[in-house]
């Protein structure tokens, strides 16, 4: 991952936000009580998949910012270990579980939106792994930045939805008595908008990082590739 264009304070702030958000997300499911679920489930299998998706997503959400910490990046072994855990214990199981969770939701917008995000999560992870295996560090960092942008959707969507609701309430489109009912229908919209916002921010950061690395190209204009070590993810 490459967010060196972010200042260290912003990285630590992102980590703090991720930890708080992960705790809030996982809390209702920590005791495995189906009655505490914030999402309506169709049965035991649906609930088990939902718990798997949420708990593994919190792993990815918390581990992601650690890859942006300069002290950790400097220790390549720790950087690789955290990266592998982020992908194998976070992104991969969470994305795979998200597909049936979406399909069982019964809402077409949620089904389409979550499946697209899950597929994008897996594709960006796969492209990041392929890039680092071929020794293309710059491409690896760019794809992992996009991947974490999708991971951070769990935070952004929870900010966007209340903002949309407040806007609708302030404009009189939605009455206060109907606010609780409307929230459920706003969640898919918040997820789509959050996804767009995060990916746009990711692309801006990637472009800034590329401009900050003028030496990443040889005098002939060819990209410099770093040979991949045996066993490197």
C-alpha cells in the first residue's frame, strides 16, 4: 500500500477511526446472539455468513492502516506478514461471505451493490498480489490503495447515510416519524455513494504518489521493477 502522500498524523487518525468503527461494527455480533443483529436475517445460515463477513471485515479494517505506518513499512518482514493477514484473514473471507449475505438480503439494490463491491474487493486484491509477485511495487501499492478504499467503505457508508437522512429531514422530504423506516432504504444508496467517494479519493492519492516519485522511471521511461523474493505475496 502506498499512502506516503498522507501525513503521519492523518494515518494515525485513520487507524483510530478504523478501530472505533470496527468495535462498533463487531459489538452486536461478539456474543453470537441473533437477536442482537442489526440486519434482518433469514435463518441460522444467513446469520453465520453475516457474522463471518462482519468479523473478518473488522480484521481488514484495522490492519489496513498499519501498512501505511512508516515504521512498519520499513520492516519489510512485518509489512508482508500484516499484508498477508489483511488479505487472507480479512479481505478474502469477508468478500466471499458478502456475496451470499447480499443475495439472501432480499433487496435487489443491496444484492447488486454488495456483490459488485465484493467482486471489486477480490479483484483489486488479486491484482495487487499479481503485481508484487511480478516485482511491480508501484502497481502493487496502487491496487492495495484501491483495495483498502473498498475496505474503508464500512466507515464511509456509515457517515454518508446519516448525512443523507439529515438532508432529507431538513428539506422536509422525510418526516421525523418516518426516519427509522427510511434508514433501511438509504443503506444501499450510502454504500454506493461511499464506494464512489472512496475510490475517487484513492485515485487522487495514487496520482499524487506517482508525481512524488519521479525517479520511479528509468531515463528511457521504462518502469523500474523490483525482483520479487521467493515466497513474497
